[in-house]
C-alpha cells in the first residue's frame, strides 16, 4: 500500500511579468517514511527548481490511491464511501477512502472515479470532490538497474547454459 506525503516547497518563481516572486507550492510524494519523503522531495526539487528552495512542510495524507491521466494537470481529491459488514458483530460499517484523480473539472473527476469503480459490486457514493493545490504528483518508481549490473534472472540463465 502506498503512503502519500504532501510536501510544501518555498522558492522563487518567475511571474508572467518577469519578476521573481516567492511562492510555496505543494507536491505529493509516494514514500515509506517522512525521511524518505524529505529525501525524495529534495532530489526532485534540486532537479526541477532553479535557484534556492526550502522544504517547509511534510504531512502524511489519507490518500489511498492516485489515478493519473496524462491529459490534465489539475488534481481533485475524491471521497468515496461504501458499506461493508463487520465479520464479528455483523453490523454495517461505512468505509471512507480518498482518491486523487487528475481531471479538467469536477464533472470529469466524477466521471473518472465512476469509470475506475465500474466493476465494483458493492454500492458506493461519492460525497465530495475538492480541488487540491498539488502542482505535481510523484509516485515511487523502482530504481533502474545500473549499466554495470545485470538482473539476477539473466545471470542465472547464463550460468544454467
């Protein structure tokens, strides 16, 4: 299960008028801990932001899943509620899950959540969709194998020949 951290970075950004203005921007990072989130956001900021920057805040979020569409840059946080029966007490329980979806507007975010839950057998509701201030979302991508190393499967296959 992914753990998503909201990271805020303060830096200077050139405005449309050409003047530098200090801004604080929010980014979402998939990480295993606060330390990992800080390391990842510092690497990302060093790569993507020119000039000095400061990580001002890192907060663990309640986002369970991210649905990314490459066609948009606006992120909406959707609350999805469904019911389940507790195995011990046999009482109905409401479960809330939060999903981040990339869409142009609220209607498109709703449609994309509907499409995502198309095959779900349990009835669900989408009680809220809110616009977020995330500039970019960075999921965890497994490290590529360095050029001087080979995958274990290839080494074993070579040894077996």
